[in-house]
């Protein structure tokens, strides 16, 4: 992963030996700075100081930088003797003609430069003479002149330390300077072509020394800051600006200049930035102002430190930074124009640990972004956000080669950019050792814990604002009041820590729930402690694992009240060396824990609490000389461990809980030759480790912890494959591609345990499919697939398919009724060739060739058990029928036979020569189940390629079985003639009887 890197290769995030000075912002937001101490000295940033590039091949010692307010591509810088200009954004520079005021000769030096716009760019420089009683001046150059040249503004006998054009120079034509006669410091203005002080009276700077004003003489540097709403019209009430003075002897400060119309003297008010901290006078190097409606926000940078002071009420009250920028001196500050929306402020410093820093909290705390005077030799610790996939937040603790080079870095974009948020360069930070985050980190919780030393004592720093500001607390035993070091720790929540230490005779674990007080230490063995782990369900079971430095593992099941060794009856160390411990994610049910020993050839171990008698070594693939110094277990159960031997890589196991023996593999892909890994951190599919050989942070994205996904054949599919030479061909396995996989392994077997795979029934491929060899017909096969490179994935779920029946030798075909037969009985016998291995046969009979409206449907549960059947329903007279059959087994079906055709007999003649309708079979057809069978027929997959078969002797007709026919609605039901005669006779008898009864009744009534 990207980490802060030195020089051009790292976009100058690190710049060892540099001082960052003359921070300047162009109108388009581009930043420029002088990198003093570097070979290339002029730097440019277009992304708010995250990354820099040196420009123009400039290698000069720079005394000032200025950019045209009209055209951001016009950049100027000054050396002690000359001014250089670029009109192409800093790609190239040319020297302006001559040296202003004889700079570079007679001990005269250019101290500052300013640029404004009036028709074209106007450049002003301030000059001082380093000789006593010798002075410099102010010179200007107007590029609108036909032959531009430097013009002396005749300021008098003064050394000039700062020049500045008013923000609205095109209207007010004001130029302001800070100058000294080596006794007094004056603030003077020049309006247009008028003389200095002719329009606005000069201001004299005095400091209040026990009630007696004393003259202040600027000697090193100074700064001028105009508010956004500045107006050079004295009567506007807005003719107010601010200056900062560095006397070099601690007698400077920030002054408010209230302009007055000459000859009245302008007022200079000492704002006393350090007054609230016992510093009545503070030398100031940097000053910037920002108008916030009714008040001015002021930011000042100290000359003798990296301290900043902020005022949000026009200088009435000042607050110094709680976490300072790093560096020793010359703090240059800048509030960008977009401060109201971004809240950002910038600072640049010099000296040890100097850097370009940024504040997002109005100067309360500063983080180093770039041009940092430090080195990174070792990555000591890492903490990853539990929600890394959402917030991409990392915290990294690094060590450099020099003193005070420890640094805590934060990245919120997955390592693309880093900020140093805590440094050994800061006061009260001696060293940094560990960093950790609570499991609840993210959302409303942004707590960060850092362990180290402060003022010679062990300490813990806590930040609740994501590392911006810290609260320090010292670790002390509540009984003895002695300091104890942090040897190992675990974070329970944003308030609670477990801290492992050593009191000289035993390992001890302390607990704090408020950050200030610690519980009495609980003894844990007789050696110092190395690691602490909390169970996945710690809030409910309170289980804690502890590994020490002498081969012991201890467990607490009572939330840390007491600790017992694992195994409980151990009288000597069960393992060796320093022990890293971890829980299986399913510990709640399987009670499995893991341990790793950093002793050579010790390896990885597993223990089942309540079941195991000893620790079980589980990785027999570790190479000789392996040193396992850390392990991690993902939520899906994958176990990882780092082998800290050269070229050792990472051990990975997808099935560490398998009783029959886990399968480990060594992962070295992406590691260069000779790399040694140290430490291991894991969050979901991402892992991190440190390449100690090259000082790099390595990351591993394990996309192959989930099983492959089969696509085809469908699970349980039957009757598949094409027959050739009595074998099944053209069957392929297909699965979804897996992110990161470069090769796959597939297996096919006759059973689902894959214990003895036939030759040719497994293989590897870089594609997401595999063509199978010839298979047996009518056979069920099981298959699975997994990624095999660059690492293994779990096997896919097992799937099965069944091949088609062999019907090739003699085609399955209808025999009786013979093809084209005429006059076939209405209840014919159907017979067809038999197929060896068939369990049943399905039969369709239909009056249409497409079998859209079958008259007889014997499929599925109504299939026939033999290859002959006596039709038990009557077909229609004088009707042509089509019929076909196929063979089935419990798991597969053959293709349908070719269709055969026959025509039923004509109806017999009646006595009265009247044609009678043939008997209708409709009333005899089983109406129950017809719809279901029809639906089954229409939705059933029918193989299009016939399967081979074998012949067996015809079987005798079996007794009639129930047949299901679909109703034929095209003909009305018919009735035999003798039934009609019978019904007619009966009706005649009934009518005659009724007539007799009626006659008798009438006769009785008559009498």
C-alpha cells in the first residue's frame, strides 16, 4: 500500500532535512513554498498541500514568493539579489533586468516581494542593508512600462522587511511596508505617486514594558495581514490591518494598525497574543487575517516555535493551539479564501520535524500533510477501522532513524493520502509504541488509543475526535502508585481497556473504565505478557485469552477476574516463545482457540476448551525455520498467520476447525525476493502486514474465501449428453468466474464423497468451464469446483446430473400396431422394442402428429412397466392415430421414439342401414388427473437426441392397466342400436299401462 514516502517518488510527503518557508497561495488556490535545505527549492501543490512537485528547476535560496492576483500563471520569486518571473505556471523562470536597489552588493538583500495588478503586473521588493546604520529601501517595477525597470520609491533611511499591496490596489493604489531605522519599527503607506506617509500617517510600534512604552525594532522578519473587507479610505472605518513582528529576542507581537489621515499618526495596538499564557511579548513570523462578517479571524505563527495563536474576535482574545504543528521555528500561516466552506488553515514551519500542516478546527490542532522533515524506517503498529470497507480508515505507527521521529499517521482513503496526527516531535511525547481502536469505532465513535512514554513515564493518549486532539494519562498501579509499562493490550469499548504488564515477578492485567483510574492488577503467570484477545461474544461470555513470552496460554471465563492455564493441568509451558492467541469466530459453539509461537519451527496450534488435553499442531506444511509471530481469524473462519522468516509469506487455511486435519497453503504472491513479514491485521477480506525488509505496508485482498458457484448442468438434471459409440459425450461443467482466481480445479465422481476419483475425472483450467471425458449412459455423477490459483477457495456445493439412456444399438421404435396399419381395433395392443436398464416406458397416443391433444397419456406416475400394453379404453372409429414411446429410469429418460401411425376400424353397419356413431371413449377416460398430466407433458423436458438401447425378447401382454385419455370433444357420444330398441319397447309398455290405468279411473268416476 501507499505510505508516506521521501522525495519526488512520494510526491514530497516526506522531505528529510527541509524547512518549509514563504507559504503563498495563488488566486486559483495553488500553493507555493520554499523548500529550504533541499536540492530543488521551489515547490507547487494543486491539491491543498497533499502532494507537491518542485518546479522550474529552481535551486536558489528564496527570500520571498508572490503570484499575480490577476493571472495565476504569473509567478515571481526573489533571492537576496534578484527577482525571477514565470509566465507559464512555474515551468520556466527568467530573471528580471538588473538588481533592484543594488541588491546583492554592499550587504544589501531583498527581504520580501509583493505583486499586484494595474494594467499589468507591478512588482515591489523590500531591501535591507545588514551593515549598521546602512539602509535599504523599496523598489517597484511596472511591467506596463515600455522598458520596465526598477524604480526607487524614496522611502528614506530604513531597512524594509515586508512589502504588501492592499487587496484593492486597482482602486486605492496603496502600498504598505514594515520598516525600521534599527531603533524604531514603523508601518508606512504610499498612495499612488504620493510620498510615503503623505496620505496615511505612519504608525510606530511600541511594547508595553511595565506601563512604559518601549520601542520595538524588527530584526528577523515581519508580516502584514489585510482583512477581506479592508478599505484604504480612512473615513470608512475599515482602514484597519494587522502586522506581526519578529525581533529575534522575544520582544515582538501582533499589532492592530488603525489608520489615520496624515499628518495624524496611525495607531498601533499591541494585541499581546501570548498574554493569556504568561507571555507578554512573543516574536511572530507568520500572520494572516480573514474577515468573518462583524469580526476578523486572526492566525499568528510564532517565530521561536511551531506554536500558533488564534483569535476569532479581531485580536481581543487569543487561544494557542492545543496540538501544535511540528517544527522548531518560523511558523508561517495562511487562511485560504474558501475557509468559510472548508474550515481549513495552513501552517509551514522550519527546524527539526518541520512540515506543511493543516488545521480543520480553527487552529486548535494541526496535522502534518507533506514536506515533513522526517523519515520512515519501520512500521511499528497498525490499527484498521472495523468498518474499513465503508470508511477506509487506517492508523499507522512509524519509527524513523533519528530522535523524535515516531509518528502516528491516519488515512481515510485506504492509504492514498496520509496525515501525521501525533508525533514524537511534540512536547510531552517521548515515544509511541501501540495504537488501537475500540470495536465500536465508526459512526458516532471516533476514539483512538495510543500507548508510549511521556516525560519518562509510561502513558496512554486518548483521542475522541479521530486523532485530532488527545488527553494523556499515566499508567500507575493503584496500590503501589508505581508506573507500569504497556506490554500488551485489548480494547473492550471506547472507555474500557485491558492492559498487560509485568511487575518484576509476574504478568499482570489491569483494567480501566474511565481512562484515569486502574483496577488492581490480576496475576497471569510469572512472565511478561505478549498478547491479549477477546472472544467474539465477549459481552456475553466474558472470555479472554492471554499469551505470554514463555510458551504459556491463559484463559479467563469470568471477565478477567482470574486466569487459568490451557491446558488446566499444565505444570510446564505447553508451547515455546512469545505466544499470539486468537478465537475461532464460532467459539460460542465449538470452543476452539488458536495459538502461534514465534520460536523457530514451533508453528500453529489448536485447542478445544473443555475437550482437548493438549495443544494440537495443525500446520504441517510450514517450511523449516518458520517463525510465526502473529495470526488472525476472519469472521468466515479463515485462519491466517505470518511466517517472519525470509520469504516466509503468509499461512492461510480455509478449514482450521476440521478434525481430520486442516489444509494450509503458503501465500507469497506479490512479495519480492527476500521479504520478511511482521505483524498481521485483518478486517473482513482485507489483511495487512509489514514488509520489514523494504519498509513497506503490504495488503492482501482475499476474494477467494467463498465457494465457487456452479452454473450447469443444473443440480439433479437428467437425460443429458449426446451418445457416441455407446458413451455420453459433449457434457461440460460451467461455473461463475471468481474475482482474483487465475485457475480452477474440478472433480467428478460416482459418489458425493469424492474419495476415489476415477482417472480423467478431475483437472485444472484457467477458464470457467471444463469439457468432461466420455461418460457412461444412464449414470448419476457428482461434481464440484474450486479456485486453485493463486490460492484455494472452498469447494463449491456438490451437484449431480444423470446421463441419458443408451438407445443407439437398435433404435427404440414402435412395433405394434404396425406402421400404417388400417382397421386396427379400438382397443389395440401396443408393443415396442425393449431397452435394457429401463424401469418403465412412457406412451403417448394422439390424433394429431404434434401430440398437442393426446388421447392417451401414460407418463410419470402412469408410465407402463413393460414394453407392451393392452389398451383399456376405446379409441374412435375410423380415426388416424400417432403414437410414440420412450424409456425411463428413476433418474433419467431416453429420447422419444419416432412416431408411428395407424387407423382404427370403421363402425359396423346397423339393421336399419343407418350409420351409427362409434362408441365414444370420452365417458371412459379418466377425467381425474388429465389436466395435471397434460401440464406435466407440456412442461417436461423431452430429450431431442435418442439414447442407445439394447434389445430383449418381447414380453407377453400384461393385464390391462388404468389408462388416462384426454376427452375428444369433436364427436358427440354414441349409443348402440339394440339399446335404443330396448328403451323404445319399455317406453311403449309404460305408455300402454298408463292408458289402462287412466281408463279404469274414468270408469270408476262414471259409476
